[in-house]
């Protein structure tokens, strides 16, 4: 069970308590030289000065208690008729401590008390000495203005500090949310692709089961491997999703994994030609986007192109990497909209590294996806509004 913080002060609390203690004890007598109608501070006055200054040691851990003790000590000092002096400097410090640590409503009540009680306690010094009510009113107004002004500045700084903390917390939440949206896109791409490959392999296996059992066995083995790979990836993604450290991403596939992806598609019976040129110095994020664009595009070919041949081209020229995936499907069973969730996901991936992606039907039939990705360092991801992702 958590315990309340100790009221024992630390070394950092000695400022300004210690300087005000020294100043009060050393200069109170000199201040009395200009106020001959008031009492010269003696040992009793020094006790009040010490209590008021030492009460500031509590300003961090118990600001209310510190203000009460300080205010009572200052009030007793004034009520006893001692000359106004450095002890009054402790009041604004106590007001600052309350205003920077409590809500403004609560701080207003405490600071109002600190402004009122010492003002009332100082009345004998004016009515019994010189100045009368007008001088007392002017002094009380000045005292309240100093205490209230310091408290107002402290409250404004507290509001600013809390606002900055809120902004930082919101930025952290947005970063985590953005990373989890990327995880969701990974799940969509990985699982969607695996299901499309499994469906393709299963269809081919069913077709050749009677006349080519060996081929059917190979396809079933491929289905098993693809399913296991998809399940392992899904499990890893869900584990990261549940983890507090959402920013810890598992290694993502890149350019080096493209041959395996293409071989897996060919093994299922997809007629696929590929031209993957040599690319050096490709940033990891650009390579990951390239892999995902090819993967999602080929998944769409499996789903919608009616068994038409497909082609893949990856080339580096100048400062850009070009990805092209297309098919020559005619009579497509399910037309592919250029604004589908998968295509929008590819566009967001391309934009995340400063690139662009276009997708749409081509003259003569078929569908093509083309992405231009810069080979410079990928730009930092920015939070975007992501629509619901559906496999």
C-alpha cells in the first residue's frame, strides 16, 4: 500500500528558505531604523522570522502547511508591532509554492487567506502609530497585490507546464496508436496474402488430385508451410499488440525476401514473370514497403485476375526505386476498385517513406500497380487517419 510522502525537507529546499532566514535575522534591525514608531525586532521577533523562513522548507511536500505556518508567523510578527522588514518576503514565496502545486481554485482560497490575515494583524501598527486607516488600506492593498500577483504568475506557469505535459502525453499516445495501426496493416497484408495463396494451392491440388497425386501432395505441403508461417506471424503481431512497448517491431521482410515470395506464388500455379534488378544501399523501410507492395499486389492478382499471368518489375535508377506489378486479366470475375482498402494501405506505406503509388486498370485489360520510392533516408512516419482495415 503506498504511503504518503515524507515531510522531511531535502537539500534543494534550502533555497530560498536559508537565504531569507539569514536576511531576516541580519536586516530586521536595520529596517527598524526608518520606522521609529514601531518596535525594534528583538529575540521574540527573530523567532517569528525563523519560523516563517523555515516553514518554506515544506513548500514542495506540504505547500498548504508551509503557507499556514508562514502566514501565522508573519501575522504574529506584525500583530506584536515589530517594524516591517525582510520577514514579509516569505509570504510571496509561500504563495508561489501553493499556486504552482494546487488547482487554481484551491490556491485562490489559500492565497486569499495569506493576503487577509497579515493585513488584519498589521492594523495596530497604523492605527496606534501613524498613518491611520488610509495608510493601512494602502499597505494592505500593496501586500495583497504582491502576494496575489506572485500567485497568479505561479498558477499560469503551472497551467503551462500541465499543458505541455498533456501535449507530450498525447504525442506519445499518438505514436503508440500509429505504430499499432501499422501492425494492423501488417496483419492485413500477411494474413490476406496467406489466405489467397492457400486458396490458390488448394484449388490446384483439388484439380490435380486424381491424375497427379505427387503434385497434390506438394501443394498440400506448401499449404501447411504457408499456414504455419502466417500463424506464427499473426501470433508475433498479436504479442506485440498486447505488449506495452508497442514500438518494438519484429524484423520485417524486405528486398532479400522477394525471391521466396515469388517462388511461393509460382509453386501454387501462378504464371509469373519477374525482373528484380540489383539495388544497392536501399533503406530498410523502403525495402519493407517494396515487399509489401509486391505481396499485396500479387494477392489481388490471385483474388481478382481470374488466373491471368502476372509480372513484377523492381528497378533502381538514380535516386528512386520503381515497383511495378500487373496482370493481363480479361474478363475479371471481381473488378478491383482503385480505392480498395488494400490499395489504400499500399498508398499509405509508400507515403510513409516519401514515395507515391498509383493503381488502376490498363488499356486492353488487366490491372497495374506502380510505386516510386525514394532511395534517400525514409522520412519519419506521421500520424494519419486510417480507415478500417478488412482482409
